[in-house]
C-alpha cells in the first residue's frame, strides 16, 4: 500500500474529513490533499505530523541485499 493510500484509509477509518485531519495534525489542508493525491515531494516532518495521529511515522528501512545490489 502506498503512503497516500495508507493516509486516506486511516483518515476514513477515523471518520475524519481532510480539513479535520489537517487541523488535528497542525498542517494545512493543501498539504493533506497533496499527501493523499500522492505528491512526490513533501516535507517529511509534516508527513510525520499526520502519521503521528495514527501512531505511525516514516523511517528508514533496511532493504534486502538483492535490492541494494540491483540499484547500484
């Protein structure tokens, strides 16, 4: 599941509108809309503000050795 789908799913499960999520997270409505639309460049601190409402945060995850080798 992509980040934008994850946020949208969590927001809907919490029965929040986009404006309510923005207010509770302390970010702008435009940011929430861009996040849910899958904008590729977003401020990580603001993403974590939104995810924090649901008990999550973005972090570094070690990839399997095979994935790293193919990206070099």
